[in-house]
C-alpha cells in the first residue's frame, strides 16, 4: 500500500496496492509481506459520520496447485508439535526442534471418503500458563488451496503441555463423501494464544505466524468399493437442473429471459461428459445471444430453437452455474420447455428429474 494520498476515480473506487513495502501487522501474524492467506480490509471514515466498512479477501498464489502450496512458517520462536496420530500415521518429532516447518509428507495413511478419522495431536507450550490452538487443514478437492470451506478444522487447544506429558487434542476429522481420490495434503498448524481465555484460531494455512510449528502430511483418499450399476460411485450426489422463465405470462413476440441453473452438491467440480441440449418447444424461439457462467469446454451452441452447453464445461464444486437466453413465443398458448431427466451427464452422475418450465403466451 502506498504512503501517498489516495484519490478515488470518477466512479468512487479506490485501488490499494499491497507490495513488499507495505507495513502490515496483526494479531498472531507479523507479516510485513503481503503473504498468501486470508486478509480483512477495514475502512473508517474520519469525517465524524461514523461510516465504516470492512470485508474479507484472500491472497492466493498465481497458480495454486498440489505441487505448489503457499508458504507458512514461524517468525519468532518454534514451539513444536511433538506427536500426530491419524490412521497409520504415528509421527513423533523432536520436542526441541528449531524448524518452524517440518515436511512429513512422506508419512501417509489411507482414509476413505465418507468416513470419520480421529486425529490426536500433542505439542509443547513455552510456559505452563500458555495455550496453543491446533488447526488442521486438508485439501480435500486437491486444488492446491488448503483452507477453503470444509477444509479447516479447529481441532482444539492445550494449556501448558510439555509435549511429552501425554496431553493431547482429540478431534474427529470427517472425510467428505465427495473428496477427490489420491494423495491429499494435510497441514497441522499449532500456534500460540495469550491464554485459554483468548484463543487464537488461524483462518488460513498460509503466512507467517509468530510462535508454534507447522507439519505437513499426506492422506491417501480412496472411495468406498460400492459402485452403482450406472457406474457412479456411492457417496456422490447427482447434479441437478432447474429452469425458469423471467415472466410466467408474456405477450406474443416479446422477449423474456430463460435461465437454466445447473447445481453440484459435491466437493469436486462436475464436468459435463456429453452436450446438454435444451430443445425449445414448438412456438418458442431464441430472441438474443445466450450466455453462460459455466466455464470450460467449448461453451454454448445456439440455434433458433435450442441452446446447447458443450461437453467439457464444469459445474463448480458445491455450487452452481447458469445458462441465460432470451426467448420469445411466436404462437399463443402454454409452451412447456423440458430438459428430460438424464440429459445432464457429468462424471459425478446425471440429473434424475425432468426440469420443466411453462411460459404462457397471450395473443394480442
Ligand atoms: Ca514437530
Ligand atoms: Ca482445496
């Protein structure tokens, strides 16, 4: 952030630039660098009107991947994690370690999607009155980002442990049913808190913390053996299709919006393995160019009487995307536009109910 005066542009927007000269300090974080992680920006109005606002944003690496996780470490003193147990992992490490980060990714265990895996954590506090919080991050969707929704576990806190007295945090880690298969990064972060009355819980797996330690492990995620006859694995929920017109009743030859919403309840994106075609009923025609928020693939294909989302497009994990098209009725009466069950085919399953919407076109 510059130290010069800042002026809004004609639209009233400010641009703040975080760079290595930006001086930023915060509770539990002493980063001068704009490190990757969760940030909160708070603005106050000094004119006496008591206006203020704030928002949370995240700094991410340019190209997050499982080959490049953001850096995390300790800037002050190392207070080690001394033992981590989860499944086949029983990882004992030095109580007097001086490494803020310990790479134990070679230590791994198998976990099954949809199961619960208890984790037990031990570590050393500098003083008997000191509390430490233990936070576990798991990159369940294997996208190179460790601290998304459903990937952060505030596992517990210990007060004044020596790291060798058997005191431990116990927490049940629930492996999401939709977790991606394969080697998956787990990060354990232990950080100092002023006391057990003021526990500090990190929100992000990136950045520079002051006192504590970080250890990385590998979870080998497998899905359960049960396979449905359709070839889709148990534990996955099929994507759904919803469609609606902007207006229920319109005059003839008057454009109105048609929105098709594709939703995916799974923790991994659902990629279309076949074209999704919405063939309009007789009497309904395209009135303007269609657009979509579904990314990937070859985009949309539009004709006068249909719109198609091409194979390769993806519905975001635990989210949805839409296809929007302006249509108009050229014949009067009730026009029912249906996408039959099974038309949306993705690698995570097909939708299992007809999606229909009715437009009533009124003759003048
Ligand atoms: Ca350790
Ligand atoms: Ca992730």
